[in-house]
């Protein structure tokens, strides 16, 4: 008898922590643009007693996403999705961040939503950055939520020449992730499945280390130092939230985003300057 499948996109520390916490009953399919990264995470999971399969997946490509879903289905029905893939503001251009973090995530939610099993669950790793930008208009928020995926990047306010820098592109992408989760949760519910997002703050990962050593490094270090927690978080602490959202204890939670940032966003708006 085939197991059900947990599809894990992005071979990073947060994705791995969630897979280790929740993946024992699944075949875990790990997809990453860099196959060596996917293979390394899958091997680590195998050596820890999990059933894991690596594959190549480019989040910026609908064709690649569909191929990954088809590959995963050879091992069983897809019952869980964890998306931790993305580019940080220090890693890529405005165009690439919009293509991967915004468009790619929207396509992934749409395509997995077509095949997710009854009682299936999904968690998207967003970011506190989506909570820090000024409010968008109701019309813009609705456009991010429900514009057909192939038209998303044509939205007027997402044109690269209207976006000041890569941080603003990243913030827009993460705001879109969370609005998209709300809208797609309605579609997923038609299949009896749930979908939520987690918006972490500074979590110690290789991506975060890129930011610490990048042009905004001092800003990020000051951010967590001044937060109520006074420290960055860990991938396992994000997995704690994912465990609630993806377990029966979270059965009444869907279409939501959980901010887990040690109070950094609260301090940003209401703390001492």
C-alpha cells in the first residue's frame, strides 16, 4: 500500500525542520532548483529513518511545478505541502523575486490545490516583511488574492520600474503570499483540505546569514536585538507552529497567517525608536 506524500519545496532549514517534525508517516518528496541541495536534505532524512525522495523543481516555472507534482504522485496521493522556497532581497533582482516568490508561490498553490487529498494540509513560509510595508488599497489586496496567476505579474503596481528596491519587491511578494493563501484556502476547501501561512521573522538559516552579511545586515541585527525576544529564532520554532497548523489540533484553522518573529514587528510599529 502506498503512503501518502508530503511535498516539500525548498531544501532549506525551515522546510527540513517541518519535514522531520511531521513527515514520519509520509513519503517526503523534496524539490529544489538545485538538485544537489534536494539530494542532501533527502539523504539526511533517509539516514534519520524517513522515506525521502529528491527531485529538481524550479518554483518560477509552471511546467517544472507540474512535473514535480506528477513525480510525487508516483509514490502516492499528495496529502501535505510545505513550501519554504524563495529568494531574499540580498540574493536576487526585483524581477527574479517577483517571478519566484510571488508568481511561483501562487502557481504552486493553484497546482497543488487541484490534486490535494481530502483532509490534506498545506503551509507556506512567508515572512514578517509582508507586515512591515504600508497598507495597500483594498483593490490592490484583492488583485493580489484573486488575479489569475498568469496575469499577476502584469498588475500595474508590480511593474519593476514602480518598485524602489529588492526589499520592496520582497515585501510585495510576501504580502501576495498571504493574500493568496486566504483566497486559495477557499478553493482547497472544496477538496476538504486546509491551507495556511507562517510569517517568520529573523530565523537563523543560510538565507538569514546572507542578509546578516549583506547591505542591510546591521538593520537586521538591530531588529532582533531590539525585539521583545532579544534574539533570532530557530527553524524548530517555526516547525512548532507548522505542527499545530498541519495536525488535527489545527482543524479549525485555514486561510490564516501566523506571525512568528519574537515581537520584532510589534517593536517596529510601537517600540522605542
